[in-house]
C-alpha cells in the first residue's frame, strides 16, 4: 500500500472542464509538494504547502492542505490541453523523517 | 529550462557494457538524488547524497554505483545491467537532504538490450 494515495489514477476530460485530484494519507506530513511531469521530461515543482488548512493559487490551479496535514487536493479550473500530464503529490512525514515520499500519480488528459 | 542537466538524454547498452550517467547542478544545492522511473509509474528513490556523502541507498543492486565527485556533480555508473533496468533515470537536487523541494533534470532514458 502507498503511504500517499492519489485519486483518481486517470482522468480524461474536455477542455474547459473543472477537476480535482486528491492526495490522502493516514500519516501526518510536515509539508506536501505537487509536481507535474510531461512525457519524456522530469517532474517540475508546482507548489509546496506547509501549514494545515493552507490554500495556494497558481493561476487556474488551487492547492489545499488539509487541516490535519494528512491530505491535499489540487483543483484545476477550466482545464486546458496544456494541463495534460502526470500530477504527483509528494510529502515529508512529520517526526524526523527526511525522505520525500511520492504518491502513485494522477495521469490527466485534457482534450481540445 | 531546467537547472539540473543530465547527460546523455538517451543511452542504449548491452548487458556486458559499462556506462555512466552524469548530472550537474549549479544552484548551490547540497543534496543530490538518483531516481528510477518506469513507464506510467512514479519516481522511485535510489540514492541520496547530502554534502557529498551517501546518506540513503534504497537497497539498490550493486550493478548501479553512484559517485559524487563534488557538490555540483553526480554520476551513476552502470555495469552488467539487466533488461528490466531499462527506465528513465532522473537526477534531482535540493537545498539540503532534509526532504525539501526537488529540482529534477529531464532524465536519461536507458535501454538495456
């Protein structure tokens, strides 16, 4: 079982639709990061959230960190074909751990 | 443009070959990482160097041998690989080795015949 569970695994939508991707755990994380990876390239960091309840916006992307710091969500408004890619959440567990743990990823396809 | 540079971008090698993957960063980061990524899977951590010392080895087979000549460079020496080692090998760096934000290179696509 993954320490960080992402859902859905796959998402295929039309341009202009809204979507939400979830990243859940039973463990508490000191921080969570979201990356986007396009085919043939390395992941690119989108955002880091560190405070429970924190909300960060990046243009049409809204990231939220759960109050208990066990979960996070990524909401995309009016998706564009350029949003297509693999979205990965990754986190550092609280309690002295220093290893970044990745979720399995959500593969998003936005069709024109 | 990524600030972590990996070479080569593509590598095809036989099971008896010896080759190396190289990674370079000039952001002053003190931690560097090797990840392995199979198709449609997330990156899997292989090694972490922190302040030029190997701090994490995720039980990687000895046919993969990392080397950190200085704080800007990271190599991965490959010898006697198996076809199942074919994957995208990603290098990343972070400010320190405490699980902070990672900056990834574009990866080296390795095919083992």
